[in-house]
């Protein structure tokens, strides 16, 4: 039996970062040799992300406008309690997906991550479909965040003629950070994550002070707005007298928006092949994400719901900058004048950081697809420093789609692209959870002891079943509003991703004649580095600063 913590495998069991032709890899016995994975070493990225990088990326890497500005939209859509319910539910689904991909990554910290896991343990066609689906959704999210960053700047400069200039500068900087290499990416995300953590922590603390009457006006709000206009808003899709149905539909509308705020948590798993001591660091990161959801999302939303009524007219103004944040609205009314500009500056860095992270994610997924023959080989080319430069440049080109938003004639097309990304994110989570269920079944059948892994969740496989169930529901209800006032284009935008995903699956299934893996055919060894190869000796903290850093990172 092979156990990761025992370190019993020899170097010949792995292909970590380039071994010779004499390597002997051990794989499960399969009935058809066409389904063996290649043992040729193609993974040339290097482990340059340190523990502090990974921990901060896990905590705040993809926190962007979906959280800082999206809270106001969620509040106006479902009310304070309704938004809390929606975000809590989506948070559990996001957490289930992260626990699933975290355990699989702890077993196999290799390039390609969950698309490769799906191909390796479910069906190569599923890996192809989820890989290209994830690449597209993240690549198109890069210009979304670039556009968001540009719009945030209108808080200080509302001259529309300057929009193309700001967009170009942001695009160039986002691309350059990724072109300089993973170390630069790690350092930049470390700094941005600290700024975002300070921002949301400051907003929560200041919001609580204002709510309790500590602002210049000394107006104690308490739970005033939970009583009037009430805890849960009603959807405008139905008549006002249908209170129950209206509130239910309001909850559904916020579920989709909440999902966009949570998407991107799997970034730490994607970075595993470029992380020092990936099994130890990824395990720590996954364990701490629960607190990120609890503190940043739910506490932030709870405080925001006490500061501003959900029917406040300012919440409905889609400015795209800090002016629509419930915190800024409340602080301005409380007489705190300097904070809005500070908050807007921090939100700008969060949008820039999110774009940076999504570019990293999509380029590494494209690279992972390429080294396993599911994308053109050119995308697997790496520099001597381990940078998949062709994949990065190709993905970086998507950032310049942000210019579509500058021209009103192409703005609608850009918005269609954006709307597709949310459903694509649901498919990603669904496939991660399905893959884990196959992974769990295969390990059990082959006699692997999951508790010997660097990371495992005692709540599995129930977490994955929970996540898969709700992801399916989210995909189906994504465009429910269109059925109340049917519009063909809105219907296509809401549901076109479903046939696209299954078309990708069918194409690879038919083209390569793939089949689903049986439990005893699943390969849990070939090309997977051993603990000795990936893990550096852990140095215990000695000084007080080191002990503090050990707790934080």
C-alpha cells in the first residue's frame, strides 16, 4: 500500500521536474493500453511560490469587486437576512469544492490540477471539457476585472475620453506581472492580499463602530433596518402581494451573484505545481479558507446589512466604483468624509489583483492541457526559468478585450461574454466534486488509506455530494428570471454554456474514443512526485516575529 506520509516510494515512482528515460513508473493495470498516461516528462514549471505567498493567495487572492461592490447589489436584491442566507449556502458549496480539490492536489501536486484529475480518474473527455471550460471562463474574467478597475478610477476622473488610456495601462501592468514570472506574481499578490485583508477588516470594524453610534453624528443604528424595511426583500418579478414567492425569487437572484464573488478559490490548487512544499502549504491554505468565508464574506455582509436599508436609492446606482458600496454610503452619512477615497483606492487594487490572479489561473490551465495533449503543444513551451510564456501571452491577449467595453457598440457583446463565466464556474465546481467522488471510490477500491494523505477531510464524501447537488441546481436556475419576461438573447446567455460544455465532452469522447475509468484502473502513482521530492524540511519558528508569521501564514 502506498501512503504519502510514509514516503516509501523511490524516486523512480515519480517524474518530478524532469527525470531521465530510465524511469520506471508504476500504474494501475488497465484493460486497454490506450488509456495509460504518458510517462514522458513535460512539466517544466518550477516551484518558486513560498509558504507566505500561498497562504495569502488562499486567504485573499481572488477577493475582488464581487465582494467589495457586490455586497450592495446582494443587499438590495434580497435584503440583509436574504443575502446572508444566499451567501452562506454558496459558501458551503465553494468550501466543498475547495476541500475536494485540496485533497486531490495533496495527493498529486502537478500541473493541470483538476482538469487533469478529471481526465485521470473519471474520463479523459471530462478533463478536456472542464479544462477548456475553465480556461475560457478565467480568461474572459481578466478583461472583466480590468474594466472594473478602470470604472473604479471614475470616482476621481469621470472623463470618458480617458477610459481607453486607463484600460491600456492596466492591461499592460497585469500582463507584465505574469510575464516576469511566478515569483513576481507571488510577491504582488502577497502585497495586494494584505491590502484587501486590511480593507475588509477595517470596513467591518468601522462599520460596527458606526452602527453602534460611534460616528461623528452619534446615530445608533442597531438593527433598525432589519425592522424597516425588513430582513428580506421581495423580487420585482412578481406582484407585491405575493410576499412569499417574491422573497424566494429574491434569494434565487442573489445565489448566482454570490457565486461570482466566491469563484476563484481554487487558485491555490492551480498554483500547487509551482509551490514549495506544496502538500504542506496547500493543506494549510485549504484549512484556513473556512475562516475566510466566515469572516470576510459573512461578517462583511452582516455589518453591511445593519448600516444601509436594502431599499436605499444609492444602492441601486450602478456607478461601478466605491460610491455604490454600502460601507461608503453609511460612512458618508455618518459624517466620515475621508474614508470613501481610501476605500476606492483599496478596491482598485483588489480589482487589479483579481485580474492578475485570473490571468495566472487560465494560463496554467492552458499549459496543463497542452502538456497532456489536450491543447496544441506550443502552449507547453517554457522558458529556462519555468515560465509557460506562450500560454501566458495567449491568455494575456484576452485582457485587451476590455476595450470592447469602451465602445458602446460592442458593450452588449462584452456583457454576453461576462454572463457566460458564472455558469462556467458552476460547471467547474460540479466537475471538481464529481471527480473527487471517483477519486474517493478508486482509492478505497485500491486500498489507499486517505488518512495518511497530507490533507483529507473527515466530512468526505458527503461534502462532495452536497456540492455536486447544489452546483446542478445553480446551473439550472441561473437564468430563471428570463421565464418571467422571455427574451431570446437573455435565454441564450443564461443557458448556452450547458450545450457548449457537453459539446466539448462529446467531441473528445468521440474523437479519442475515451471511456470512464473503473476503480481498479485508476492511476494514482504515475508521474506524481513523492513527499521527499516536493517537501522541504519544516523549520520550527524560534523568534517572536517568526512565531507570529507561523500563525498568520
